[in-house]
């Protein structure tokens, strides 16, 4: 029997690191209620300041759909599916063909009211920009890296408007 090579649409960087990353996302979400990975390094971002905001857009300017999974149905397999879809939505054709890393792309997970959110997220060092993005994207909160906690948009947006 001869070996048949198949043309896989899964980029080599995802085939190489995807399983390690999805296991980490799954375990950290179960243990800590959420985490973030940098799509250039497939590791937790080494950022000490700034803000993460969910509902990021892809290279084409289109929203990348979040995956929302009931905690009772949150399995490693569901995490893999969500990660694969979101990762693929980040990619341009050039990145797929060259297996180039995705610089500036992140995937985050968090739990809220019995649901696990797996989402494309953006990072910014600027507080006002983070709040502006969150309002425009309809996000509930932003993640403050330095404080290691979330800031609810409905609480901080009026404060920001008054200080402008």
C-alpha cells in the first residue's frame, strides 16, 4: 500500500501546537476560570500591563464569533473545536500557506454564570481604547492585566465619559 499525501487545510503551526494549547486552555479554564494564549507563541502572554477585550475582529475586519459552551458540556473536545474555529478565523491566506505565526492575535477563555466563553481577544495598553472597544463590541467587561481582574463596562464607562 502506497502512502497517499493529503492536502490539509489545517496550518502546520496549529497541527504542531494546537493540542498542547487546547489542553492548557482547557485545564486553566477548569482550574482558574479562564486564561489567554498568544497566537504567535502559543503561550500565556508575557504582558504585565494593559487590557484584554473580547470580540476581536479578524484580518478581514469581520467579527470572529465567540464559542459559548455550558460548563456542564465543557470538554477538551469542545475546547479543541472552539480553538480551531477561532484560530482559523484569525488567519490570512498568506499565513496559512507559509505557516507564519499570528502576531497580535489572542484567544481567551473565561466563565460567567455557568457558561464558558472561548473568544478572540485584542490587547491594548490604553485604558480609554479598551473601554471604547468594549462598548463598541458589546462586551460585559475588560480584563485589567496589572490588577489581574475584570472591570465591568457598565460601571467604568460612565466614569470614563465624565472624565473626558
